[in-house]
């Protein structure tokens, strides 16, 4: 993609939970828009990305404006004085979720998430884990109380999505809904016309 743009970026973090195809769909969709994207992939995220999508973080460079190393605290998105449009951590591991919930900021992803919460900007977290431990349940509550949006990677059975690809579209669309990015990844539920 072309050189970095001046508009505030959307920050996308990929961590080591199952669900890397959702992140890929979010990035592919954003690449067709004018929204600049800053991407950070944790080591765990890279492992799962390879496992589930057969890709490395470097393969995603062409889809985004900027890729930061997860240990790079000099990155602009580590600072609250850098405006952003919001952040999604997709998928979000229980590990990363727990760290953010407790104010830890020892990676660029957790630091940038901390910044989004303290600056009251949108932060969408997409956990996949099931069943949930009492730790993760409490951590999710803490994050919701702090303003985070917990968007479980859960299927919408009422939409009659019949393929994994359709589910990935739906979940990627839900992430973009919460970040205010228009898309055509899924159509919401509509009651059937009893006369139709
Ligand atoms: C194939 C694979 C799937 C995984 N799925 C999950 C998952 O769904 N949820 C989760 O919390 N951790 C999952 N893990 C474990 C995390 O990757 C691990 O806890 C890692 O330390 C997370 O690091 P990060 O938070 O820095 O990305 C998975 C690991 C592998 C290798």
C-alpha cells in the first residue's frame, strides 16, 4: 500500500487466540477503504496466524499502512497524544485480555489498549475462549466497566450463516460496526414478512 496517511489510524492488534481469519477479513475490508490502519501482531498472534491462515505478519504489510513490532514502545500509537480512530484486538487472547484489565502495558498491544481506555476511545476486544475461567469472566467485567467493548467470536444462529467463511464475514462486520466503518460483510436480521 502507499505511504502512511495523515488521518488518525485505526489500530488493529492480533493476539494468540483462535480467530486469525477474522482479523484477516477485517484487514482485507479496511484495505478497500480510506481508513489508515496501524497493525501490531503479538508473538502468540503470529503463531496462530500461521496455524490458521498460513500467513506471517509480514504477509499482512501490503494490506495496511504501518506494521509495528509488539515490543516497540517508541511507536506513535503507544502515546495518548497521537490521535486514533479506535482499536480492535482481534482475536484477543485471555492472556492479553487479563493484562489490559489489570492495567499492564508491557507490549505495544497492551500499551495501546491502555491508551485507548484512558483516552475514552473505542476499544473492541474479540475473545474466542470457551468455556470461560472465572479469571477471564472477571477481567471481561473490568474491561466493560472501563469502556471496552467485549465482542465474543460467537455465531449468530438466527442469521442462518451456513459456512465458516460466512461466520468470519459476520464477525469481521461486527468489529467494523463498532469502529464506525461501513461495510457489506453481512446483513442484519429482518423479520420474515408473514404475507411474503
Ligand atoms: C493454535 C492455538 C490456538 C490458541 N487459541 C487460544 C484461544 O482461543 N484463546 C486464548 O486465550 N489463547 C489461545 N491460545 C494460547 C495463546 O496463544 C497463549 O496464551 C499466548 O501466550 C498468548 O499470547 P499473546 O496474548 O501475547 O498473544 C492458542 C494457542 C495456539 C497455538
